C-alpha cells in the first residue's frame, strides 16, 4: 500500500549551534520529501524560536511563498509588548499559514488566560490549530497544557514531540476530555505499541503524522506507521486525512 | 534512496537481515506504560520486524531484588531461539550476586552475560560492589551490558575507562553509548578493543551515528532499542535514515553482535 504523507512537525533553517550538523535549508528539505514521497509539510523557521518571532515569521513567509508543498506556522509573543506586527495576520490563507505555535519558556512569558485570553479565544473560535512542542523544553509542559485546556477546552491543539518515554499517562486523559486535542505521531511511533493502543482506545482520528525532522529521521516515522498493526484506513487518516480535515476547518477571515 | 530502505518499506523485514537487538527488557516498568512487554507479545512483535534474536533483562529482575532472575530464565526457556538473557546485577545485594555467580554455569544456555544499571542502583561502576562480577566476566570472557550516560558519576566516561583499563578480557557494551558525551565515546571505542557502542536513545537524534561512522567505528556499533520501550521499525527506519552504506548497516544490525555472541558462547 502506497500512502501519501503530510508531515506536521518540521523546522527549517540553520541552528546557531549546530553541533550535530542537522540543520536543513528549504531546498534540502524539499529534496528529502521527494525522496520519501512526503507530499506536503507544515513547517516553522528556527529563527522564529531562536532569533525573534516577528523576524522569523517574515523569514518563514518568504521561504514558503513559492513552495507549493510547504505550509507555515506563525509564532507569537504577548501582544502587550507590541513586538509582533499586526500586518502579519493579514491574508493568512494566501500566505499558507495553517496554525500558530508558542515558545513561552524560550521567550519568557506565561501562556495563559491573562496574557493571551483574547487571542486563544480567537484561535478556538476560528479553529486554528496550535502546535505545542512538548519535548524541547522551550514551549509548554503537560502541567501548562492541562491548565490551558481547562480555560480553552475547544482549542485545537496538536501536541508535537510528545516525549521520549511512552506518554500515554499524560496524553490519554487529554484525548478523553478534549475533543480537539491531537497527537503528532513521531514519538508515539518511537514508543513500542503507542500508536496501536492509542488508535484502539481513542481512534485514528486523533493522530496526525509528523517526524520531528531535522532533529529526528523522517524514515523512522514512516517505517513505523506503514508497518503498524492498524488498518489501512486508519493509516490514511493518520498520514494525511486528519490534518487535511483540520486545515479545511480553519475559518479564515 | 537506497535499496535496503525500499525493501524494508515494502516488506517490513528482510530475510537476509537477521537483526539482533542486543539491549532489551521485559515486563512492566514504573516510569511509563509498556503495553507490549510480555514474552508472548514480544516474540510475536519481533517477527513483524524480522528480529532474529533479542538479548534482554527483565525489569523485575533489575528493580525487585527479592525476585532475582526467575523471569529471565523462564522467558528464555519458553523461547530459546528468540531470547537470550543478561543476568541482572543489583550491587546493593551481595548475597544475591554470590548466588548468581555460583549458579551462572548452570544457565549457560540462558545467559550471555550480565546487565548493570549503575545510575538506577546508585553504585558507580568502579565501586567494590561490582568487583566480583567484573572479575567473573573477565575470567570467562563474558558480555557485560551496562547503562552509561554522559556526565554521570556512576556510569559516565570516567567510570567506564576505569573498568576497561582493568578488565581486558570481558566484552563491555556501553548501553546508550555514554549518551551525550559523543567525542569521548568515539575515543573509547577506538582505543579499547573490547568495548562496543549500543544505540538505544542514540538513534532518536540525527547526526550522532553519522559521526560514529565518519570516525571509523562501524565495527564497534551494535543495534539496540530497549525493546519493549521502543519500537523496532522506528529504530530500523532511523538507522537506514542515517544514509550509511549497506555493509555498515549489516554490521550494525547483526554482524557485529553475531560475532560477539558466538565468541562468548
């Protein structure tokens, strides 16, 4: 069975300290995607995290503008400081922006109702997915996430890089209580049985394919999903149908 | 993309790739759910990815001192062609070690050597409480798989070197390849003939195995996954994803381990 893949968890650009030589340019990513039959990818630029979100957002938009198979995620900061220009939110559909991310531990603020109440309500209402990077330590941990979801229970969340050890004890209560929470697949694939058991309990509708490239190998995520003990229909949902549905549900202005 | 990738992608396993996973466990674990950790399920899952043999140590043997190696022995007896075990060593229980060493020969078809977890048992590799085990392994040219982690005072590079300088006949497998201390790991693999690097937690980061290979230590690398912690297809995909050539892949997936197990037995 040949499956189409949309990778929801990739960053592009050069790390400032690239000791393992993992950084990739947009062209290198596109070449890799072609080799592995990954049709589309949702990406952010590493400068959004490591330089400044406002600067990085612009770099990202420029990078993906003429690449039809790349879609983008914007990074925001507390609007109170005025560091994020408002014009970045115009024409999001045309700019191929399909979600947002936050790095509160990297950018030093609190991601909650006080700081972001109006914006998180807006995202909830417009069904824009928020991509949370759990493992990096730069975004949120599970305790933060539980609190955010108590205040914004309808928020569409995609939990990326869910953790190295099996994280079912953290993620399954969220899947149970919050219907718009999704798990990105890469580290579920790493944990023996996590894909199969999550599908068995909560259905394949709650998982979207991702790799964590360039920090991890796309081949690893692909090989595990392709040979997992779930139905072909469930594989298709995970590999591209779920994320296509999530994007289609975004209510652009 | 290389032909090995295409074959694995299509078939899920290759009959001429009899993979040996040198670092496995079994049973439940306090820190996370392990849904596929019974001997029966593990044996079945191995077939799916073409894993010919796993060498494991049961979690209960490592973490529950009263039970000893009972579960290791039972599992190998049930699946002698698929499983071999490491005799669990908890240095905090010297009487148990004494008994295990005295009866080790009785289980020569069960064990390939010993499994040490210095970070968890809070005893440094060079501590006197491991001495009898190292002497026994050295005398009998056995495999010792030890957990290692960069910067650890129990099983970091400094502790590893103290042991390998002293015991030249045993085969020391560095579980997790002294994770994070990669330059030192390469130096140790190059300098000491009887040391091997194991890949659990190494392959979930790009760039590390590539560096090992660039530094010419492909003969010293062993495939390992901590199964049933981690998934075989994920790790197989990752190793192929490094882009290393077929010759190196074959050595790492099974060739290097096969030589050690044959030598030891």
